[in-house]
């Protein structure tokens, strides 16, 4: 089980944006936000880089969940594996903790491990994005919906690590959240 969690963290260290940037001869850590995620890859390299990075980062989350299920681990163990892969993405050891912001990897984990909770989160995003017109602010509502769905489910103890993952992701998005609030709600 511990080996599974360590392997999940190592898989999380495989940052798709870093490899796509290397392939294109660009160090994304030195461009725009410096983030090694889909959004920055798309902004610097283009839409195809966004799509490839998103799919690659989501896939590693799904792969970790699939490995846990194939190994026959209990759900809470697989959920800790999901947290581990997300932590590997957020804080890759080989890049001194400067990874991505975890959304695509979280999507891969939650879609594979908790499809119902993912659906609640997705529906909240779809409902509120047209109103807020900010992916970052809508993400806050989506994660709140995820937490509510989790809290009102009797199996929530199995999935608490995903709640911790959300907190870490929000921590990595602090500056984005502040900027989005200022842009959306500041008086002009």
C-alpha cells in the first residue's frame, strides 16, 4: 500500500507541460505564469499544447486510480493514491516543488474514482460559469459543490483525501483567486 502511494507520487511528477515545452524548446517555468499546467502551456504554446497537457495530466490521475482498483485496494487507499498523484503534480521533487496547479490531475482522479461527485462538480461549473464568466471563481463553487456532495454521502470517509487535495489545489491558486475577485468585483 505504501509502495502504491509512493508510486502514485512519482507518477504525479511526470508533468506533461514540461515535456511538451521541452519538445518545443520552451521552458514554461520561465514563461508567463511559470506554471507547468495546461493553462500556461496553452497560453504560451497554443491550443494543442493545452489539450495535450490537460489530457496527459488527467490521464495520470486516472491511471493511478486504475492501478489501485486492479490491485484490489480499498477505496480509501485508492483515494490516498489520488491525493499522492496530485501532490506529485503540485510539488514535484525533481523540480523543487514547482509543478502545476492540479486541476486536470484532480479531474482524472475524481472522474475515475468518484464519478458522481465529479458530475456534481461539473454541473455546478456548467451552471455558474455563464453567470460569473470566470473559470477561477466558478472553480470555487464547483469545489464547494464537490464538498457538499461528499459531506452528504455516507461513504465520505473513503474519499476524505480528495477533500485535502482540493484544499492544496486552492492553496496553489491563491494568487489567481485574488486576481479574479479583483477583476470581477472591484469598482471601476
